[in-house]
C-alpha cells in the first residue's frame, strides 16, 4: 500500500483537486505524503496496515519526511473497507493505492458503499507510461472483472512474475527458500499488481458506472505534466440512471481533456522557447494526449505563451514562456518583448476566445469562469459595494469574466482593456446586456474616460502584469474619473502572504532571460496602501490576505 516516487508527484494539481473535500473522511496509505487538505473544513483519519514507525523501518528511503500517524490499522488488500459502515464518510482518498490491490474493482465498490450521498472519492493513479511499469502490459478490464468475481485477496504468482521480470529485471529463483524470501520482501513493500494508462482508468470508471451501478460524477481530472506520472480523478457519489450518469461523465472527460491538451501544448511551447533561448535544437516531436474514440477533445490552437491572470494556479507549476515569433531574430537570438509593451503582449495572448480564457483564468469551462467571477463579486460587494444607480468601470476587463456578474447590479458597466482582442471577446460574452460600454486603453492611463463620470472603479488580478509606475498611474487616473464619494478597489499578489510568497519563490527560479513580458510581479499591502494614499483617497482599508494584497478607499 506504499509508494515512494517523490519526484513525480503533482503537488499543485493535488492541492487544486483537494478543494472538493469537505467534512470527515479517510485517506488510505497516506504515510509520508498525504493529500493536502484544508484543516478548517476537513477532518482526516489515516488508514494503513502499519504504524508510521513500522513504515519508516520498512522504507528507509523516507527517513527525514514528516510521517502522518496511522489512526486506523486495516489491511485493505485483504479486508477491504470492512471496518467502515455504509455511508459513514464524506470523502475517501486513495492516492497511489489501487495499483497495489489484487481487486481494484471490488475496492472501488467498497469506497462507494462507505461514502455518503455527494461524498467524494479522490483517486490518484500512476500512468504506466511514465513509471517503471512502462514495459508491462496494461491490465485488461476483463481480467479485473474476473478478479472481482473471484474476490481475489492475494497477489498471485503470475502478477509477481510479471513484476519481477519487467520491473526488477529478474526471474523467480528456483531455490524455494530464496524464492520465499524474495516474494515476502516484495509483498511487504507492496508491488504494482495492476497497471493502467489514463485511458485504461477512464474505461475502468465507465465500467463501474455502466456495469456495476456506481453513479460517479467527474468533478476534476488531471493528466501528468512534464516530470510527473500521476492521473488525478475527483469523483462525486450522485444518483441517476447509468446511461445518464455515463453521458455526463463522458462530457466532463471531453471538456477537461481539452483543458489538459491545452496545458500540454503550453508546456511543450515553453520547452521549445527555452531550447531556442539556450541555442539548442527545437526539433523535438510534439506530443498530444490521444483520447479513445469516445473521448475526442475539442481542437485547440497552439498556445505560444502563458498568461497568468490567476497566477498562483499556474505559476506554481514553474512554467514560463515568451511569445513565439513575436520579434525578429538578431544574431541567432530572439529579441525579448519589453514588459511595458502591454498592448502587443495581450493582443498576442488573446487571438481566440479559448486562448484568451486560458490566459485569463487557466481554464475554458464557462461554469468555472462563472464561479471565479462570483467569488470576485462577493469581494467587491463586501469592500466597495455596487449600487443600482452606479456607473462602474473595470480596469483590465479581459474577457468580461467579472463584468458579466457585475453588469446586472449597476446602471452602467464600462469595460476597459489594453487589448482589442480581449474587448471583442468581452463584447461577445456580454452581448445580452444593453448597459455595457467598452473602451480600449493605451495601457498606461484612463485618458478616454471623462472627469468625475464614474461611481466605482475596480482593478482585479491586473497589477501583477504592470510596472509599479503604471499601477500608480491607473490609481491616480481613477481618482480623476471618480465622482466625489466614488469608491476604488485594487489588488495584487501578496508578497507578505503565505500563498503569495510561494508564487514569488517559484518565480525566483525562472532565469531572467526566460521571464515573459506578462510575468507576474507581486505587491505588499504597504505598496497598495501607499498608491491609494498618495493618489488622494480617504477611508483607506487594506487586507493582508494569504494570496492577495487588497486595498479600497473613497474619493
């Protein structure tokens, strides 16, 4: 039930996927690397067949790691989840576990049994193509079904021989004593009994829905990125007919796979650009995740650079890029686009709506964009308020992510952006409203806006892409365009917050010559406060959030 492939773990994806976990639940085999959960809303009991000290003794390679104590001793390989009552858990976490089990279908049914309605199965499985299992054959579904029907509880000789041959590069010894010693050692450390690709796991889950009657809704799905080996599925226990449930499952796979393909394309483009800047060959073959016929992704254009409007989601991956072919080559090297060339940069990053969505939010699904907009709306309502008679102006409106939820609340909404493409996408998304207006900016001020003509100005998730002088210039101009008593809200990544500092540390590892022009640069709460104070605002408030430095005030 153990696995120790530290270098291939998808830390950021794990954290993102854990946002679905609430209430009380169990993690099986968490040992030295448990899934990060929010202790404010989650209570986890750790289940294993050994205590933490026993695990450390058997696996000396994990010495130095902070082990979690085992709360419940249970050999899941042999007993399943028999210690847990029906519908007793809000979530079950099984990370790098089911590949070690002789009967993974039976275990999955056990997870479904112990989960309450709307409970979450957080499932992490290695894709064999990126592990030491790469030379092994994928376990056929018919084999797994047979194991379930026979209620297999032990690793048989066939699986052990396959493991020894393809992973250990050895055969089963002829000497009975040596054979027993070797097999016992391997079983104690727990072999990969079964192997999958990500497509095989999709087939596995579809079988559970259609043939075993387990109604799983797919909430999240991550494929391995560069240097990683794990596939993450977040599944919610729902109700419905197998046909209806699998139709929703297939639709979710298609949508999320499109996102993953786009991210894969981004990573490859980063590698290509880095290879160019290093003077090395860029002839590496481009690879896409190729889905099975039932799960074909929507086509995506090539995405030559990475915009980080919600920087912490993507910059924790350590990605960086430069706009491809945006400047002529000089002496065999590309000239770097200046950071202050905002208009050229953002027009390049928004040549299609899907591309603009990815660079603004990190995803293309409208429901997720809507959810993030609702979060921002709540912040604005709490800080500056939005009234029915207000004229509201957004600096850096992008695709109209926030504007779409603010427009119904105000008399008029003015979306301002430096990018012509972004404004066109925003106009299409807000086409149903007649109280909107769009204004293209130079990138440095609000010159097209008349003095004292606006009641509220807000600028969210934009300052990170601007030089400090231009941030302040926007605040100054906001004071000019606001009526007396008008309100302003601004924010940026918080250098003084725990999550903000994590972003900063990741940015620090990117060499200066490889930093793209839209690279995110943080602020401190003191900086935000100083902008507002020096621009002449009063009743200033500053929030020192773990990720965001937020400030608001009144003219």
